[in-house]
């Protein structure tokens, strides 16, 4: 039993999250010690103890937060890149590989992004339906039925109309728009067309720079929906294989084949002039480095403009954690090999990392990284991770974050997660935005 000390609740929580990357829950205990040490000093002490006792090191050192690049960018802008690198290594214990990754993301964002209009916001619209629920999923997602989707869209339309008036009254506009889920293309053709019509009518204007629709699962993509996306001026879509191995797709509950992924991708290329992102996941059950290599090589051959490499996060709300509580810890070695291959292969093929973030309970305590070719980075993805712009989120599970640049702070304005409760309480969700969105 490892005994670790913390001085307060916040330090205890972060130390506990750090300790879980070294040991099982029942192998350590955290006790209170009121010594006047900073939180990071306490985390460094815990790290050194656990590393010595277990023989393990963590690529992200003592960092437990979601947005490591935000810290790195702040240090780099204030103190310069060289000193930022040294601080990340000496004070936060990051590996050279992760410091190099942060540096690459920082340099690309500096090249791609520009000072935005203070009246610009990001807009997210959530569709909480999927054909089936994947074993690893913890998002706001429910099995699609046409009747329930109709009810949901009626409530969402009310929120769309009012939010557009709020934005107009405050002089705000959508710089980027992202329709996600769930799987938005789980909607039938008529519902999907209605959603895009509403989005274009109420939010798209001359200053809107980017409109993304997450098409996601290939078994929900058809020509009519792709034509709707193109007709309503959405220039970016995602088609998300997660794996190109049939055995894995079957195991995680995705009702499509690798061939269907390729067909959906080719149909998208034939139908519209889209910037296409494809997602994959490192650390899926039963997969090893060769499985990931096979999937990634197939995706690279298709030549999408963006590829996002996620590390599997085993959340409390997922079916997978019920099957194996310690899956994330045990997968560390395999995932490290997978991510090393992915980074090298994408670099050779001219993909550059442009944004990254982390989640709780990720296999091996690693990260998700978005890669792009030819400066085709997503403005929305960068903005939401760097937290330097208001993001207004509509729909069930949407959490708006209102940014106050003069104070560099965010205020959350959440919607309820359950879509049926969202429908029942839509007027309250609208009132929250009327009270919470500031100009």
C-alpha cells in the first residue's frame, strides 16, 4: 500500500488521478498533511514516490488536466519557447516526445490562427442519437427513433431561434459552427435537411468562416445527406472509422464494415468539395500495434485532409468499464507503441499536429491529437481547446462557455444531458442562455 499526502481537497483529487496511472485504487491511500507545499510540489512528491516504487514513468508527467497545450502556450508566449520547454521537463516531468508534440502544435497554431474579432463565437449543435451505442461510449447518445427525433428537433428549433436573436442583440456572430453528437446523420433525410436549413438560416453569415457536420458512422451516410451538407455550405465533414478491422468493429458494437467506410468516403468525394476528417482510436479492445498500423495505413491511403488519433478513454458511463475496471491502466504499453507509430507515419505523410486534448481515464494517460495537411486545421477544434472564445452549445448535453477576455475567465451555461428532460424543460434551457450569454 502506497501512502501519499495532500493538503486539501483539490490537491487530493489531482493526486488521486495521478496515482491511478501508477497503481490500482486499492494499492494507494491519500492522507492529509497541512505542510505549506504548493499543489504542484505535492504532485511532484507523489510522482517521485510512485515512480520509484513501481518503476513506471508517465509521458505527461504530473499533468492531469485536459488542456496541456493551453499551459504550454501561455508559458511560451510569456517566457519564450526554450524556457517553456525547460519548465515542462523540470517542473512538470514531461517526456521529450510530449514537449516536442506541444511545440509542434504551438507553432502550427501560431501560423494558422490570427487575432479574432471579439464579437466572434463558436457554435455547437448537438444531436444525441446513434444507430447503436459503442462499448466505449460515454457521450450523450441514444438509440435513434424517428418520433423521438422529431420531438427533439422541435425543441431544438425553439432554442435555435431564440439564441440567434440573443446573438444578434449583442452583436455576436458564429465564426465557426459544429454539428456533432451522437451521430447527426442518424437522423432521416428529411430531419437532417431541416436541421441544416435551420442552421444556415439562423447562424450562417458573411463572417462565418467554417461550418462542420459530423457525419460519423458510414452506415448513416447517403448521397441525399451529403447533398444537404453541400447545399447548406458546410465545408467540413467527418467520417469516423475508429478501426478498419472488422473484428474490432463487431466487438465495439459498430454496425458497418471497413468496406462501408471506404465507400462512404468515396461517395463524399464524388458529392461535394469537402475537407474530410477521419477519426480512429488507439487502444480499442483486442487490438495491438499491428492492428492500429493496418487501420491507419488504410486511412492515410484514402488521403483525408484531417486525421484525428484518439486514445481510448474508459469512462464510468461506458459498457467497457463494467467489463474491465482497470483496462486503461493495463493498456499503457500497447498504446504508447500505437501512438509512436501513428506520430511517425503521419509525419512522413505530411500531416501536422494542430490541436490536442486529454480526458480522464485514458488508456496509458495519453492524449487525443488532431492532424491536418496543407493548413486545413479546424478553427472550431482549436478555439474550443484553447478556451479563448465564447462557445455557445445548443441541444441536450451542450455546455456553453462564455469567455470574458479582460479577466481571462469562463462562465459555464449548461443544458441538461437527458434529451427527454431537455425537451420537457426547453424553456428553462433558453432562459439560461438569455441570462448567461454576454456580449
